[in-house]
C-alpha cells in the first residue's frame, strides 16, 4: 500500500475516533445537565464549602502514596520478566506517573500503553523486542487488580445489596482483562494452527503474532517467582488499600460517616473503577459522579452531598495525577503533545524512539 493511501486511512481513523469522542461527550454532557436539573445545587455547593480541608489533604496524600506503591509492584514484575535487563526504579516511577496522568487527562484509557512505551524506550535493548514483555508485565498487574476488585466486590455485596444483589456488572468488568490474559497464555498454541495454513500470508502473520505473544508471556513470570511475586502482589494490594482509605477520608471530610462507612468507601472505589472500563470523557467526568451518587444513595446519603462527594473525590484523583505526572513528564523530556500523539498514532516516533541527549 502506498504512503499517501496510508496517510488517508490514518486520517480517516483519527477522524472517526474524534467524532466518536465528541458524540460521547455530548451525550454525557446532556445526561449531566439533566441530572443537575433534578438536584438542589445549593446543597451541593454547601457540602463543597463546608468540607473539612484536613481530610481532603489526607486523601491527596494517600492517593499519592498509592501511586508510588503501584510503581513498586510494577518494578518487581519487570524484574521477573526481564531478569537480564537493568531496570532502574526512577524511570519506572516516572512511567507510572505519566500513565496515570494520561488516563486522567485524555479519554480512552491510554495510560497503560503510554507507560509501556515510555519505559520501553528507557531500557537497554531494542524497543520492539522489549515492548511486548513490558506489556506482559501490565497484564500481570491487571490480574492483581482483578483480585483487588474481587475483594472490593466481596466487601460491597456483603454489606448492602447494590444492583439488586446481582454481580453481573462486576463480572462484566473483569471478563475483558481475564480474556486478554487468557489470550496471552494460550495464544501461541492456538496460533500453531495458523502456521499450518496453506496461505503464506496467514503463516507469516501467525508466526509474527506468536513471537509477540511469547514475549508478552514473559511479563507473567512474576507469578512463578515467589519472592518477586509476593512483593508485587503485596505492593499492588496495599495501593488499593490506600485508595480505599482515601475514599473514606472524603467521606469524613463531608461528615457522612454516620451513613457511609468503610464498606461504602469500598463500594464507591469498586463503582468508579467499573464505570471507567469504557470512559467517554477525561477522568470519566459526569459518569464518575453518577457512580458515586448511585452507591451513596444505597446508604441513604442525599443527592446533594453525594454529588459533592463525587466532585471532591475526582478532584483528588486528578490533582494527584497532575501533581506527580507533570514533573515525571518533564523528567522524561516529553510533553502533552507526545501523549496525544500516542493516542492518535499507533506507533509515534516521539515515544518509541531513543531520547535525544
């Protein structure tokens, strides 16, 4: 295919993506306006003004510590997957912070591929060979996150019959990453059929895909190495625990502890993560507050304080992501334009090339 034709197809894909995002944002905006028209905005404003700053500051601190613990977990996973590669901790921390910020600022949950690209270019060796392994380590963290969601789900559904006692939403949220992990584990064997095909093109695609999946499976080696596996799982679950406590700190900031306890905070953390599986706006604005509203309503919290809770909790997450992500971005010599390029172009030169000195 000629270069002009590739450019036309790429522009078409970008245009379709932008159109879909704009349409989704308009839809969400309409839902938010409709919801606000049914709320007592005076009560929302009063709850925001009277929130205790000390508890909000604690929530910010807990969120920041959770991000560092996530980088510790990822570092252990990377050491298991790339035992012969030197993996300094500072680039892992910066890539983690950049990834979290990318998901907070841009729609589409591009944080995961962004942090994989950012870190791969910093490691010794060819980026094309390292990238699948680094992506495999993110699969490992996804498995740990599924465990954390299951724990939150157990706490949530044992405390209050949310969603009518059905766990279909939780099952749907964990099904996609589980299927992806299954593909990484079983993919090479399944693609063996493709390598025996009569078409040379199918054989070539199957061989290349098999090689990439085998590299990605190396990212799951952390579960076969007890020392690094225990450290990775412990650090990741501790990060989730700190986020849980941050959610409860916002409950305390609004004085809602008589209605919403730690189980409510677990339910909120579960709901906002499930609602972020397919985000339509940066940080899932609007949908985030709706998730908080639904959960807190089950605990008898009024709509005004519940919406104020969603606003404060999301502000805590976004401000933490920006406060840690912007210095990390500058430390890597990147800009927001580079992150946008990672979303609009599948293999941007700015992120996959070597950093200029």
